[in-house]
């Protein structure tokens, strides 16, 4: 299995509080693998003791910070009807 797929599965299994599927999938597709590895290591070492909702907030904040550092927008743009 591709490593990005494994990282996405890990985020969904360990940090998804119900509404984070789209931001996680977007971040995994747009961010470089090195950033995703660093975020996963940080989450695995520091945040696993937090409740799931708090862990999800931390994960989203870390992904957004990594995206901001690379000038990447994680917001999903939907086509107008």
C-alpha cells in the first residue's frame, strides 16, 4: 500500500472525530510526504492521550500549519451550482 494511503488511514483511525475526512484527505493529497510523517510522529508521541475531539483539533491545526508554511490552501472548493 502506498505510504500516503497508510498515513490517511492512520489519521482517520486515530484522529477522526466524525467530520475530518475531507480535510485529512485534502491534506494528504497536497502536502509532501516528509511533512505528513512529521505530523504523524508528533501526533503519535504527544496527542494520543487526549480525547478524540481534542486530538482531531490538534491534527487539523498541525496540517493547516504545514500547509500555510508551504503556501498551500487546504480549503475544498466546490463548483457553484
